[in-house]
């Protein structure tokens, strides 16, 4: 069953087309990473999905109901955390959530219970009576998640939830998301691709407003599961890179100091130890030699290059 359905979505600003005939499904109770390079149209697409912008054409369904710009009737179906959430810094965390609960017309008893529960979910109970202006960025982002959940939605939509956070704040927010993924559909845009590996079930990649891929992460890894050879040399390997590039088993090479990452063309090449035999003939000392599977970052770059 689909939580979010997008049909031929297009958004133009004058002559500029930010989103072009975009279609995809987000399945129920999945964590979906919404990816793309800068300027791909991710934030525009999210604003359209949550009803903050009017599409030029196309259709958006959330929880089986159509989203229409200017119509708030679908707002109770999802929670939304923008990239840069705004807060009233003079309020306490508890006061802010109480205010949001009133906006959603929650009765006082329900509102109080919900706030208490959510402050526990985002680990802010001890800070509930402190002014938001004293919160760290990570605490504010966790408070933002709590406000997005105040109406008890089954769909949570987040735009770059960890982009402005330090490593500690990022870890805290990711921990909250990991706990929430058991209960709801989570759709989040991010450019931190290592986080996608950690928390996402599926990925949707767009570029220049168009769909590149919509797939489960496991299927994507299986499809692009070319093994990568990682080698560290005792000295700079510049002098042999040209020789490696001429070998038919080397699909792609990346260099970082004395390290090389080489995408291997087939497993048969590895089973015959052809790369190992090649490097044994060179005059460079090999300090380490090993194989890894591609990470999300490798898949992301490969897909964009392919398309």
C-alpha cells in the first residue's frame, strides 16, 4: 500500500522547469531517502508534496487523499519538518509543543499526554521547561521532529533533517529517526549519503527535476554490486595509473593520496587473481589490498553518471 503517490508532477517558475513529469510511489512503513545533487529539485518537490506550493501540473496523493494547494484537509495525515524550522525562542519546549497542539485542535488532556510522550521520544524531557533559545541545534531539530509528530501522523516528511548539525547532534537525530521507523512511513531528503545506508529501506534519486531511480536499497546494491578494490601503496601510485587504466578489468579509478579505489569489471577477474598479479609486477610496495562492496555514495555517483 502506498503512503505517498506522485503522478506526472511538474513545477515551472517562468521558463525554468524545476520539476519535470515526476512520478513515484512511497510504500507504507518504509524509510525512503530522497536524493539528488544540489539544485536537483528535492526541496521544491517536498514543498509540493506537503501543499506549500502549487504544481504546474500533476497529482499528489497522501494517505489515499489528494493534496491541493491552499486546502488544509490533508494536513492531519502527515508531519513535516522543513530544512530550517522556525521556533519562538522565548517559549519553552513544552510551551511550543502545547501551542502546536492547540493549532491542531487537540483537547487539553490529549495534548498533555501527547507532549509528554513525544518529549520522551526525542529525549527532551529534562529540557522541556528551558527556553528554546538555549537549545543546541541538535535539540532544536529534535524538538522540530516532536512538533511534526504532535498530530500522531503515520507519515513523516523531513527536508535535510541533519544538514546543519555537528556529529553529536546528527547522531542524536538519526537515533530518533531509527526508533520512529518501526511505527510510520518516513520520507526524508538528505545529502549525507552515509546516513541513507544506516536508516533507509528505499531510495528515490532525482536530477534536474527528473526521476533517476526509485528502488529498494538492497536491490540497488545488488544491481550495482561491482566489487571495489582498495589498495594502499608505500608511495604515490601516479606513475602506474595510466597502466591500470589500460587494463580491461579496471572500470574506474579514484585516487586519494597513496590510496586507490578501483572498480573491477567482473568477479571472474578477481577469482583469477589478475589484479593481484598485475600489482605484484610493479615496483611500488603494497601496504594493504582488499575488496569492498559499493556504498550508497558510490551507487549515487554511478547512477548519475549512467543517466
